[in-house]
């Protein structure tokens, strides 16, 4: 995917951008099993991706799934190519559009670490995730993506793809003593939006 994708202009260069409303936990649209994308490289898909990046960037999100803006499709975006003020210590994750994803855990190893979600504002919880995964899918042009990743990158992908099967991170928490308000858990963190 690297070569061809790299020379394409970012969708945001060609499409008008709208900040979309992010649904909050409790909205039944967050609980649906999302439908696969069947047509790639269409104006509608590029506009959706463009809106999603603009919406995610407007609230310093680490990722965003289409169901979070009420769109019932298997499409997630993540990565910022720069330090995220909501996760200042996290390693950089490349800016990615991932459609119709499949995640394969590469071992049973799990790590538990803090997560937040734009659909669960103001809270953070410790969530177990597979440490090493392979993920595959397609970008908005229909070009295949396949990556083997670990750590924070693997966590972000698992969190975002969970949105496509109606799972929000609180549903994955095993120890509820490790779930609380961001302002209490992480005083001083620049997280005004969540
Ligand atoms: Ni989320």
C-alpha cells in the first residue's frame, strides 16, 4: 500500500470538511454491528473520511470509528503523525484509514492500560488488549492494508475496531477500581474534551 498511497493528496485537500456530532454512550447507534463498505474511491466515501479526520482532529482524538458519528459502516481512522495532547506519552501511530478490518491476535499475551473514548467523555479506564496483532483491511481507495503491530498501535486498532461490533471500552473493563474521571486520575492533563 505504501507507494501508491503516499503520492495521493490527503482527502482533506480536495473535499470540504464538516465537524460531525460524536454520539455518546447510551445512544443505541453505538451498539450496532456495522455494515461492510462495498464501494471504494467514491465521493461519498472520501467526504466521510475527510469529515472524520476533521472531527477527530477538532477534539484531539487518537482515533474515530464511523459508528461514532452515526454512520453504520466498517470504517475507522486513527493516528495523527504527531504527539497527541490527550495521550502525550504514547508512541506515534501513522495516520490511517482502515475499512472492513480483520484483526488477528498473534499471541494470547495481553496488556492492561488506560483508554479513553470520545463517546465516553471525561472518563478513563484500564482495559486489557492483545499485545501483538496483525490487522488487514483496505484504505478508502480500495488498496489493501496489512500490518503487524504491538503496544499502543495495537491497542488503538483494537479499540477503534470494537466500535464496529458495538463494543465500547467500558464493556471490556475487568477491574472497575481502575475506571474514573480523567480530571481526577490525571490532574493537569490537557483533556478538556473528554
Ligand atoms: Ni472510542
